């Protein structure tokens, strides 16, 4: 039976291998840690890599019925005193629960949903778990109209950038530093009376310039840029030629 999954909870910025952001999904089916890892790698990218500030949001998911849930944390096979993320790389954890980790034979990491802290656990235990999908922003240093930028991103990556959280705004700021233009195209567009992202998302998250969100912009002001000097969005003429940000998969596993 296919596991049921919650809606997207939030985004997570983390610098393990490269600057990326993560979508986390709770899978509402109990499995051993290894089976959960297999499921995540088959249907997503991997078990979730998390930060301490993510744990409260993850833990407060009402679909979590057990006291604990799996994330992508396991003991290093060569050194039981070290921990590694499922996606690779050493995990330097500073958010263990009291007196944890406390058993060298418990080799997998779980989250205590009541304390928002980590603990070691028996890998054969059956718990719900979080999978992640990992993305990154790519700066393209060629000057294009909005339509040309959209076509380029869809042909070479996934889409024009969707900047829908503070974490992705931080990504945009970091990745646009080498841009040749002060403004860079994003996937923000005005059509049929409202602004939206080119992947269909509404603008629940907004970082407009001081002029605010134009409810009825002029015909030559209906594409959205990220102004990297002010760290805001603003409407701009779609025919301007600017650098642009694309979104791409930030995780390279054989099945992608």
C-alpha cells in the first residue's frame, strides 16, 4: 500500500554539500529506519536532513501519532561516536535530548516530538518519518527578456525561480551576487488580474518593494524581478534584458 503523505510543511536551508533548500514531507506510515530510507530514496531524495530550528515545526504535525519519528541520521559505521546524515556527510549535532545519545547499540536517530530534540534509537523500530526533496537556485549570467529566461530555465533546469519563503530569499541573495544586472528575473508574473508564480503557486509569502504589490500594473510592468540591491521584489517591463535565476534539483542520485 502506498504511504500517505502530509502536505508540504516548510522549507529548510542547510549547507551540507552546497547551498540548497529542502522541502520536508511526513510519511504517515510506520517503518524501520532502513525501510524508511529506501522509501524516501525511491519517492523523494532521501530521509530528511534537519536543523535544530526545524524540529518544532516538524514535531507539531498533527499526523504524527507516535512519540518519535525518524529523520536521516545514523551512527557512522567506522566510529560509533560520530553520526552521519543519510544523504552523506558528518552530522555535528548540538540538539540532543537530555542524556542522549545513551546506547552504542542504538544506531539510528529519531526526534522526540514532545521535546523537539534528538535521541538514538533501535533502527528496527517502526516509526513515521520525514523525507525531503532538495533544490537550489542557479544564476544565469545572460541578458534575456522574461519569456526568454522562462524558456531557458525550463529547457535546462526546472523553472524560473520561485521565491516563496525567507530561506529561498536568502538563497536568492547568495546566488545572485555575481549577477551583471541589479535586477534578476524570477518566475513572478501578473496575468488575469493577479500575481502568481509560474509553477501555479499563489503569493502567500510576499517581499515587495516600498511601492507595494501593484493590483493593476501597467502593461509594461507585469513581470517580477528580484532586486538584489534592496533584497525585494518589484514589477518590471517583461521586455527588459536581465540576468535571471532558475531553480534546479539540488541533489544528484542515480534515479534522477
